[in-house]
């Protein structure tokens, strides 16, 4: 008889997003047993991953179009750099969703992430 798998009491997802409207949408979409950890810069994301050490995230949602932002003592890092660094520090089993709104702003007026 196979061992039963008990789901965790809660899961954490790291959101790396610099757009306040999308952050609010992501927060509303989270299921009750899912905790979102939200950061608005690539430097902060890397620092959070470093500080969390062995803590694992159920997934990472990364804005590929991060603006170059600096938050107190953080290096300016764009989404492309964050992707390369994140895939080196998280377990290979951690799903990473990389999204971009650049093209969508130009071509998709009814996008669910930007529609109100």
C-alpha cells in the first residue's frame, strides 16, 4: 500500500513584482493556505532567498521586466539578471514562472492581469 502524502499546512510563493496593481491582484488570487512573499526589486528577491536559507518556496513568480530599482544598499538588478541568479540558488524542483507585460501593454488591452 503506497504511503499517503499529506499536503503542507501552508505553502509560500515568492513574488518578484514591481507593479502595485499586479501585486494586489496576486494577493487576491492566493488560496487560503498559500502565503505570498512579495518583493519589488531583484536585489531584494536575492536577499530574501539568501536570508531564508534552507526554507523552500512552492514556487516563484518573477517579473522579467523589473525596472532598475535600488532600495537601500541594494545593487540595481534587472529581471534577466535575477532569473540567472535565482535558478542557481533555488532547488531544481522549484517551479519558476517568468512573466512579461512589455508586449502585452502594446497588443493586449483585455489582459486579466491589467484589467480592472
